[in-house]
C-alpha cells in the first residue's frame, strides 16, 4: 500500500488557490460578510495580546526592543490561525485568491473589486466590534497597557512617512500571502498552523504594516488618548496600508505563482491544440484532489459562465479524467480523419456504385 505524501505539491496548491478564488468570488453575500466579520474579530484577538505583551514589557522595551518585538511576533499569529482553521476570511488573504482567479480570467475585474470591498469593510466591522469588547472589558485601559497602545500607534501612524507605511505594507502582505500559500501545501492542521505562524511572526517582529491589524491596533490607542486624528488613521493605517497590501499580494505572490505554476499548463495545452488544428480549450481543469464544496447556486453560475465563455461544459473534478477524455477525443478525431482521407475507401465506394449500375442495365 502506497503512503500518501504529507503535503501537496506547489502545482496542486496553485490550482487550489484558483479554485478557492472562484468559490470566494461567487459565494453568497451573507456568507461573505459573516466569514470576513469573524476574520476581522479573531485577528483583533492577536492584536490585543500583542499590545498586552508590549505594554507589559515597557521597561524591557527601552533596554532591548528586539526581544519585545520577537515576543509580539510570537503571539500575534494566534488570531490568524484561529481565523484560517475555522473558515474566517481576511481582505489581505483574499487579494491572493481573487488575483489568481483574475489572472486566469475566471472572474471579471468588477467582481474581484466588489468581493475585496465587501471583505475589507466586513473585516473593519469585526475589528471594531472586538475593540468594543476590549475597551468595555478594560483589557487595555490601565497602565502600563494603556501607554503601550499609545506607543504602538505612534510607531505606526505618527513616526513613519506615508511612503514608509506603503512600503512596509507591501512587505507585510507578501509574507501573509506566502503563509496562505504554504498552508495550502499542508495536509494536517498542525502543519497549517506552522505554515501560517512563521511568515506572520516575521512581519510583526520586523514592524511591517497590515491593514486588518491596524483596524484594531490604532483605534484602541485613539480611545486611550493617542494623538492620532481620524483622518490620519484613515489615510495612513487604512488607505496607504491597504494599497501596499494589494501590491504585495497581487504582484509578488499571486502574479508570481500563477506565472510559475498555472500559466505553463495553459500554454502547453494551447500549443497541443493549435498543433492539431484545434481552437484553444478551457483555461484549466479543476484541480485533482481538491475537496472544494460549492453550493448548487454557485455550481450553476460557474457552469453557465464557463459554457458561455469557452463553449464547453465545466470539466470534471479530476485532471486525470480530463486528460483521458482529451486523449480519447483526439484519437477518435484522428481515426475519422484517416478514414476520410484514405483513397482505397473512395475506390471501393466507386466500384460498388458502378457494379450496381451494371446490374441494373443488364
């Protein structure tokens, strides 16, 4: 009996990105809002623990800030792990999924933007809701934690320039999307936790900017008296940070791994079709081994769009079966072409026709 490998290959994970991106784009709006609301709230849990660590290590922060940053990086990923394992969504991670589906022309641009905006504002609502829990629960309202929230906001909003925030946000979502991609490589929950934890630990420890994390970290500091205006929070912590997150996820992860792992499959298939005088086929079959469950409405929508765009039915959920059907169709078409081009067949038909006429004459 052959043992199942403990991880997927990068090509399989890239196809999972594509399939999941399509599913996320066409899921019901109530599910989209609920999952992103939960994702924002759970991410705020990680932010709350991070502020507790930084505020509680105030003396150590002055003497050895590197240790405090490493501790903050170790605890922050708990929110992202809980969100990922329980089906929550984040706008920063959705940049990866939606971009791959957009590169593959499986969803239109307007739908990708629409889903991202819904995801973003649902994350914001979840983060602000958990902020109310932390505030009225007085988790960060007393010293030294209150002062720790203010120092964190100053490091994120007041001290760095707008360009610095933008560049830091690029680096943050590059690492976050790498964590999302490596989590898809994993088959077990423990492996997924490790895959998510490492990149997020790095981006928090070095001080990169994440727009969803800022939805909790900065407003809680504003409530505690941080000298940050609402306009400055929206401009630096939301707009610039979000734009940088989009650039990091869109170009450096989604674009890169689509080009490396998915585009070669499409190019090879189109070359085969063109060499046989056929039109290019569907862009990509559904990845084998990916247990993507779609509701009936989503299945009908996806089938109708695929049929309209490519004039073919939605392929089965198996690369192997897709290739086998393609091989049988090519073999059948080649055999029919050989039969129609065979001159002996035409001679036999002529001889049979002539013999019939002679018999009638006699």
